[in-house]
């Protein structure tokens, strides 16, 4: 990192002090605000301070933050993105509401952009070479915000350049099974252009799957059935409603992994070794380009061939056919589709911004709260709704800090990540650079990317130990709207599950790789969560908010359709602020490791039910796994009892510290960096990618499915045994982590 930026133009000695601060030394320099009077070894969460903070989080200030953040498009590494870096630094260095320190650190990363000189283009080309139809190269300028020079045209980031031309086929969502279905129907795929819908599989996977079948190029569109509940007419969509207009195109990264593509496992500093872009892996193998559904309708509704099966049909108002090619008697008879992609790769500087509040008692324990800053266009929902909340929460905490009213027990790190949209780059580079420091000292990571998808209910994802702290926060905060329900009570109406321990509780989802929490949980093993407000799924089948990654995601869209009054933004700020204070100020960390037992029992039962019978035939016993789960459960219960006993009596602060470290380090015990060598950064044996329907230990399930059709004694069955051993060792290691520290 370029730490010289830490304190502006101060001398080198001051810059070194800033380096010490961010790396965890956290000595309070002369002239800084002293710790609050209550900052002693027994400092605990102060309910009055918590109430004060909840009351000061202001919806109108969040609204103004969002207006400022989303005024201009701010694509990663653009001048507008850099302007927001400076805005964050000004806010976090403000003498009345700023933090202890703030800095920007820069990485040199590989990004992908469309060519300005040769715009990407999709056209129907007649037999004589005449262009009969061209898809839009930009979205319709409906509100005056879609046509500016800083609005990047729709493109597929990291898609290679190329100009393939061929007959069009419709391949549903572009999954491996979808292409196999086309082959089963006798459709020749070699040299074709495949039209696919968003959803089902990841963006890049559509091109990977297509290339396996020798498809020459891929188009991607958002079907109104998947995002608009079938609505597709201009008067039914934005700006008349929150639905995606016909010209809307979802941009996105098509890179397979996360982090800078050229420096895997290394921070992308100027001096770092870099892979050759020509041979680096993870990029789409063939050209791919997103288009709007108004253009997709022209292509799809003129196809010939057999009708697609019912679950491949959409809402474009015609019978979806498979192709290849257009109807013989139609206007495009004998025509092909030409796909011209002219994207380029560029090394660019991208910045993270970090704001620090030093802890009064445990300054070397960090509670991290992050959100990315970059957007594809204006990005009012994604990500600026999250940044607007982050800025308001840091303002309230900074004001109390500057007045000397409050200082947290543990240190708080606010983070604005750069280049997330290109593949979680800023957060990944940060975790690579400070891998050991974070593994040793980070308590938890809170992510608020999109803070408000819609205004119906809370939505939370996280590892099992964070469930209880989210529940505690949600119970304390009133839900937006009429009535007297808490956020918790409102949440349980929309998303719930039956827990064998607690009864009916809200559902907390698991963490995939959709935002900046991914490197923290999968790579570092840090307890993580993602919090947002979202929509009522009984009223819409939309896979996300409709203008996602389009030029229609603007401040006016949020104010009119997503969260009028910004009460849901305020609710998220209060929820996240409450969670943050509980994690940073509670004497005992509010991480309930016993909640992992439900997950482990669920995984074990699924393994016994779906894998057990065939494993037995191959002389592979699940007995050691059963024993390991039981060991973990006993250790978790015993740790909980020790904590309860300490809370009721007198205690040595060192005992508290040791117990908190056990709670903090549990998640690390589930890491095995050699468990999934084919999966970059994934090392958590419970939350690795699960490319199958089995809701059980992911490595074991994947190995099992690969081995099913192989002979006894094969390498595939040996891998099943290896994966089983990996899980058993991880569970036994986790149990050992929870036992009294003197028990070796």
C-alpha cells in the first residue's frame, strides 16, 4: 500500500505512525481524544450509548449522502471514483465528526473496459452481408441521466475481443445441462451464437459452458419473467414503475475468480509479480455481450426450430424456439448474428479508503465494517445505498468520539473498497496484504453492500455464530412503517425457519461470493455477515431489484420506488450500528458458537441420508464424522457454560480475553488451504462452493457425486475418503479450539 497518503502532506515520521496505526499498534498519540472515563478492563456495552447512537442516525442525512454519492457515474478507477475517495477522506478527517485516522491505499489492478473507438456491436447480417438489424449500443435516455459521456456502454467485463458470426440458438440460462439439452435435440452448436438469459449460473459460466460445445459467441439478456414479473411495455416500466425498461442492460464482471486477475494470493502492489494476461486463467474463453430485452425479443421471436420446453419460456410475448437460425419465411431468413466485441484490458490504480477508531481496552482486536464504492453507472442502490449508511453511522460515532463521550472497547475499521464490481478486488487485495494480521486480530466482518433492495423486511446472511447478535439488534429496533413491530418481528413474518433449539426464528442465509465478505470468510476464516433490507418475495419473483447494474439505478429511482422517505435505509443503519456496537463494546464477544451445532447436525443428517448407503458399499464409514460432530457440540456447550459462570462472578480480565479469542478464532479452525486446490481462495470446509443439490459438507458432496459412476478403488473414491477426513479433522480442530486453552 502507498502509506504516504495516510496523513496528507505530513513528514515521513508521521506517515510511519499512520502505518503503525493501521497495522494494529494503535497507540494513542499526544493530542488525541483520551479514552472515555469508563474505559477500563471491565468496559462493557453501554445501553445508554447504544440508545443515543440509534436515535442520532438520521434518514434525511442518509438521503443527502446518497444524492451526493450517486450524482455522477463512478466506475472503478475513474476520476469520479477518485473524487469519492476524497469525499470519504474529508468526512473521516473532519475535526468535529471524523475518526482517529483515515487513509487511502492504492493497488495497481487489471480492469476491463469497452473500446471507445470501436464500440461493441450486435447485428443481424443478411446473406449478402447487409446489416438488417442492430442492437442498441446504449440504453434509452429516459431521465437525462443515461446519455452522459461518463456512462459506460453495456459490456461484459473481461470478455475477450472477437467478431464471431453464426446462426443463432437459444440456450436458456447457459448452464451445462442447457447446452446438453440442445445437443440431445439434435441442434448443432459448433460455430453458433448462443442467446442466454441471466440467472441459473454465473455470468462467466455461460461462456465457459458454451465454449465446451464449440459455440462461437454468447449474448446475455434479462428476461422480463425473471426481473419484472412479466412486465415489458414502456408504460409498465421505469420511469413509470420500478421495473426494468426494455432497453435496460445488466453490466457485470465475467471473471471467474475474485481479486486482481494477475496477482492471485499476492497484493497488487506496484512491485508484485504479475501473471501474463495472455495466459492468466479465469477469463471468458469466447466473446460475450449483454443486450436489452427489447433487442432480445427481435432475435428470439424470429427464431426457427422446435419450441423450447415450458421452463425455458419467458415473457417476451412469443413462443421461444431453439433455432438454429431464423424463420425461413421471415424478414431475417438466411441471416446470421454478428457479435463484435472490442474490450481491452488495462492496468489501473484503484483505492481502498480506511477509517479507524482505536479501541480503548483491546485496540489490537478489530471489528471491520465495509462496503464497496465503485459502481457500473450511477449506482444509487448498488453500492451507494450501502455507502450512504456507512457515512451516516461513521458520522454519529465520530461525533461522540470527538466529544470524548465514547470510545469502543475494540478497534473499529470502516472500509470503502475499490473495484468490487470487477471481482471483489479491493477487499481481496486488502486481505492478501494483511493476511496474518487479520487472521490473528479480526473479530468479525460486517458487509453492507446494497443496504436497501426494497422496503419490506430485513435480510441477513452470515456464519452461524453471528446469528444471535443480529437477532439481538433486530429485536431492539422498530421496523419502518405503521405499527409497533420490531425489525425482528417483521423479519420473521417474511423469512423464517423452525429451529430445534429456538423454535420459529428468522432465516439467516449462508454466504457465497456475491460481495466483499467473500475473502474474509472463505480466505481468512473471519466470522462475517451481510445485512440489507429487501422485498416481499410473495409479491415478486425478481431475482434482484430490476435496474441492477443498469444506467437506470439512480437517486430518483431510489427516492421514488425503492425507499421513499429513506426509513428502510435508517433501519439498516440502526441494525448495523447496533451489531457493530455489540461486537466492539461487549465485554464477552456476542458470538454464539453453539449455533454451529444446528448446521453441523443438518449437514450430518443429509450426508447419512443421501451419501451413507453408497459409502457403506465402498467401505467408507461416516462414524468418524458422527463422533467429530458430537465432540464439537460438547465443546461448544462447555464453552458456553464457562462464559456463563464467568459472567455471574468475578473474573480475571485475562480469562475474558482468552475466552473471546476462542470465540474469535473458531471460524479459522474450519480452514484447510489444501482442501480444494481447484478453487482459488476457497479454504473453508463448510462454506466452499456447492455445485450440487446436496445440502451437506461441500467437499464431501462434490467428491461423492464425481465418484458415483467410477469403479470401486478408483482415485475418485479415494478423494471421497480424503474429503471425509478433511471434514473430520476440521471439526476435531474446531472442538479443540473451544476447549479450555490449557487443555492441549
